[in-house]
C-alpha cells in the first residue's frame, strides 16, 4: 500500500509554497541526498512534472527553501523585537533570545539548516543566500546594538553575538539536557552587556 500523498489542484502560489514546505520536510528527514524530485513531489502531493514548472530543478527548489527558511526565522525575530516595545535594550534582548524559543528553536529546523550548511561550500547559489541572510542578521543586530549604545563597535559585537547565538542554538537543538533556553538567553545577554556601556 502506498503512503504517498494524493495529488491535488491548487493555486500557483499555493503549489509553489507547498513544494518549498515539502522540500524543507524532506531535507529535515532525509538530508540533501534524499531530496529527489520524486520524494519532494510525493511529500507535497503534486506530480513530479510540476516541480519543473515552478523551479529549474531540485537545486533551485533547495535554494528557494533556504530563502524561505531564512525569511521565516527573520519574521520570528522581528516579531519578538516588535513585542518588546520601544526600549532599545529590551528590543536587543528580544532579538537575541528569540532564537531560543519556538519557532526558531526546533530540531526539525536544525536538520533542515544542517542540509543548507552542507551546501554552502559547494553550491554558489546557496553560498550567496547564506552570505546575504547572515549579513541581514548582523545588520539588524548592529542596528539594535547602536540604539543601545551609539559608541559600541557594532560590527564586531554583531559578529560575536551571531556566532554565540548560533552555537547555543545548535547545542540546544542537538541536546537540550545540557542547558536550558533561559540559560542560553542569559549567556547571550551577558556577552551583549560586555559590548555595551
């Protein structure tokens, strides 16, 4: 008996989004090696020929999935900043600690992200997306740091904080028994405080 999802007719944007979401699920479950046209299309519930209608093959779909994943994370971080109110320090804190809460803190997101990272050194399109995505995170962090302290070396602080947040996020996704999300936030906050006056 087949476990394949039934094929359905949907609006073009819905089908494109369904392919991107299916690619993310397949990357999380099977990695890059398991991300075939057939597997992704079965996961999305569309015919295999439909993928080429929206994308120039699996590589283009994986790139679009990386873009969409970055956009989703950015939206979660921005929502946390908006919810923090007008205080610059609270906004910086919200940006730093949002990585340690859902939807960013998610083992499935880790698996998908690891698939993207595995391609950064071998796929120029993925490398460009990575460069652009991380530049955006650092620029936003620089802006938030500068609002807290106009004299801070925002560039170096953003690089250091991004690296620490990424490392803490990675460890939390891999093994949440070593430290808690709250402790990860405390570590990031202490590092940020060291940069600010």
